[in-house]
């Protein structure tokens, strides 16, 4: 159906969470660049993130910020494990805000997938050759002492004191993100990393209070939610990214949508404002997946949570490619926000272009930064007149 330029596209409508208003519904999804130095962002990160704020995304997430050096995926991960990170993170938050986006940060611990090569170095566990060039492996933490897959590092099975320490690391990460001036915060509890590993019966082999029943497996995530909420300003929103299903090829035994619905309600009780709906990652290699990676394949998870969990807002993500697809997610009531990752790498102006595609060339003046939009509006008008002539 051709867009109706008389009607404001839903993607361009503001969205308020607590006292923070996103100027539109388009979110830059967190994306690790594997280019940090000792956890600190470099000029690469600054220009990378600024492009998306200038490119019209109403909210721009940093990549995952590891709450502990030992919780890094790779030596190139960004961190927030000490106060030393705050000034560099503040620079990013201020830059994003000055470009019109709500600056958002994501807190992370890789757990059993820690100590890994950068994607372009193999994406496998760090080995002898990596140690030789200065990247020695370390022992990951997990709720199990089984390696993720053959050849992967055997993790240390966490004790209650390890668990308490990581909860405190998330709390400290939240305090630092608040000091850096971010306006939204997300806890990464998806993709087979530490928190997801606790949630899923396929990742969690603990006994005692943190393993076994659903209630016990959720305990770590809920303690993190409480600790982060207590250390994050009351007026600012908190998001949780979940793998709504394990999608490991073994789903009758894994984490399922019914578990996600229980968890989402419990998170809401603890002051989580929005669920960012992803999936998968518990197993390696990812070929065990059974849900086809087709366009918008994760959107139904966001829709179901929104429908069945008493009005918890959701963020949809995953192979959402076009403005029309994103608009349809909102029009069908499947989510409140739409997060874009790889399409934005392909086209950092994705959000600005979506505004024009759905709202017509007046959006060059109304939405684009004037330094670009003033020219592009006139260019578009001349082209339209030339076509009519
Ligand atoms: C380069 C890259 C890095 C990523 N890093 C993160 C990350 O730091 N945290 C996270 O939650 N997801 C991460 N993801 C997943 C994306 O946020 C997103 O959920 C996924 O790519 C699906 O969305 P898309 O189809 O729009 O790319 C990453 C994805 C890519 C491509």
C-alpha cells in the first residue's frame, strides 16, 4: 500500500518511558565493534555511534558494556568495570544527546562465552596462537562447569559468593552509566551469555537457590534487575533484553515463551520498563536453530509479551529491514519500539530515510538536520517538478 503522507507515521511519534521521551520509535540496537582498547572506547566508537544519532534514530544504544573484565567476550569489548570508564562514556552520552538521540547504554557479562576471539580472528575460544600475540585466555564464569561446545573453555561453576559479586558488578555498572549521563539503560540477558545461561535449563546446572526450578533459575536475573534499578535514577527507564526462546533445537527442554511471560511480569514488578525481544544463543554452534531467520522473525515474541503481560511495552528487533516493515510492527500493535542493527550498518541514515519514505519530502525539513535537510528538500522538489514537466 502506498504511504499516506497526510497521516503522521507511527515510527515518527514520540514515546515516553518514565521521564524520558524518545523523539521517535526507531532505536539503534546495541552492536559490539570489538575495537575497544582495555575496555575503553576509541575514536572508532565515537564516529560510529554519532552517525546513527545524526542519522535520525530516536535512541542510540552503546554496544554491550562489560561489568567485569573477566566478563568480556573478546579483548576488544567495551567495559564499565571501573570509574575510569566514566569520562569516555560521558563523552559518548553527551555527543549522542547533542545530535538529538536519547543516549542509552547496555550492561553485559558474557559468562560462558567469555575469552573468545574477535569475529574476524575466528570467533572461537582464545587459544595458544592468540596468547602468543598477547591475548591469553582466561577462565569464564557460568552456572555450569561444562564448556559451551567441544574445544571451548571449561567455565568455573559459580558459587553463591561469585553470584553476589556479579550482581554487585551490575549495580556498579548502573551507577557509572548514570554518572556518565545516559538516559536509558538495558541489561543484556539474552544470546546465551551469563544471565541467559542462568535462565535456561540448558545452561544452568546449579543446585541450590539458583538452579533447578524456574523460580530458582530466574533468581539471578531478578536480583540483577533489583540491584540495577536501585542504582539507576528513578526517573530513567530500564530495559531488559531477553532471548524469548532458546531456539537450540532442543526447545521442549529449553527456555520457552511461557517462561519469558513469567519473567517479564516479574521484571515489571521490579521496575523494568520495557522488554527488548530477541532469541537464541544458548547453544553453539548456532546451526542448531530451528526458528527460520526470516524477516521480522522475532516480532511475534514482542507482540505476545505486549498482549499477555498487562501492558509491558516491548521493543522488537531482528531482521527488520525496511521502513514499511518497521511501521507495520507498530501498526499491528506488536511493539512500542523498533530496534535496527545490521540495516543501520548498511545505511546509518536508515531512520532519516524512513521518515521521508513514510512521511514524504516535507520530512526533509521537519526531521532531517537542517544542514542536510534544507538542501535535500529543494533537490527533491526540483526533481518532482522536473518529472511533472
Ligand atoms: C556487529 C554486531 C554486534 C552486536 N552486538 C550486540 C551487543 O553488543 N549486544 C546485544 O544485545 N546484541 C548485539 N548484537 C545483536 C543486535 O543488537 C541485533 O539484535 C541483531 O543483529 C538482530 O537485529 P538486525 O537483524 O537488525 O541486525 C550485535 C549484532 C551485530 C551485527
